[in-house]
C-alpha cells in the first residue's frame, strides 16, 4: 500500500525526501511553488536530477504536485481565467520535470454565475491549458466540500468535466473530508460501500487515481472544509478502517493532509492509518 503525506520543500528537496524516509512514507505530495501563487522560481537542473534520484532510491512513488489553492478555473473574470490557464500550463510542465505522476487541482468558484457556467469555464480553461501537452504527468480533478459557490462537490460535476476534456491524461482525486462535507457518508462499512459504488457508477473507479485521507472536523453535509486527525473527526476510525481496507480502494495511493504542526503529529496519524489498514 502506498501511503504518504503532503510535505514542505522550503528547506530543499533532499531534506524533504529524508523526512519522508524517516516517516516511512513511500509516496508524497507537495507544492512546486508557493501555495499563495505568484511567480514560480525556475527549477534548477541539478536539484531536479537530485530529487528524481532520491525518489527512485527511496521508492517514493507516486510523487504528486498540488497546484496553489489560489487557482480558480471556474471564474467568470477573463483576467483570472487567463491566469488560471497559464498556471495549469506551468505547473503541468513543472510536475512533469520533477517526474510527478499527478498534478492535483481544485476547480474553483463560479462567483455567482451558477454551477453550469462554472463547469463550462473549468472545461474551457483546462482544454486550453492542456492543448498540445505531451508530458507524462496526469491531471487530477479533486472533489470539493461545496462551500460557498464552489464547483466540483458532486461526482456528477467531476464526471462532466472529465468527459468533456480533450486529453486522456486526466483523472480524479477523492478527498475524504471534502466528500463527507459535501454529503457522501463515509462513517462506516455500509456507508463507504454505498459511496464507493456511487463513485464507480458516475465517475468510474478506473478514473480514481488518488485518495486524500483526511478526517472531518464537522458533520456530514456541513460543506465546511476543515480537516481533522485520522479517527478524531466525524468519519472516525470505523470509517477509515472501511476506506483503507476496501477491496476497490486498497491499491489507490493514500496521501494525508491533516493539520500537522510537527513530525510527531505526522507520526501519530501515520501510525493510526497503518494500524487501521492492518499494516502493523
């Protein structure tokens, strides 16, 4: 089973990988630039070579890049739309350079224009950004909690955009906290079975490439995106045991994005995941 964390690279790629090794992770997710957006610094040839070498040496696979949260593909604003297109282009190229399997993004907010127009904007932006893309990195659409005017909070939203993309290099990332907040129950075996079956029926599990494992600080259907430690939120240990051991999910990479402030926090959560997955 592939388990990793969202790690910081501000201290350099080598320290980031050694931290993953210390935590016994065999997958990772990171930003390749500031999560607040802005101009990204160029990636040096030497640091890219070192990063790829260390990932291979320590069996860190897959590597996932998350695009900055500032991205809004669903925006009706022409300048923000153009900026979103350029960011996707640039981050796909950066992810490919780093040897990342996936680039994950949130689709954004329609800003009062309605879900249908928002999804149209997402599709248009991504088709523009990915036109003529010939790299190896696959783009992943992440489900959202449905807060405010977000799009992407139902499986139907994900399926619609996926269907209308002109590239085959696309799939889905399922965030457990976001899904639970959007109304997809994950708090027990029967609930997980029902949600997985619905995801398979609407999106197709062959399109599910990654799971973000996060408990939820708020109740089912709250539309509040607040992550909690594994087993300490409303999904709980019973829910995560069902998720981690589900026959149709067990081979999917599992990345934690819990609100950790120290390596001790990561160690505690990783220990819980491994215990619930029967790896201890």
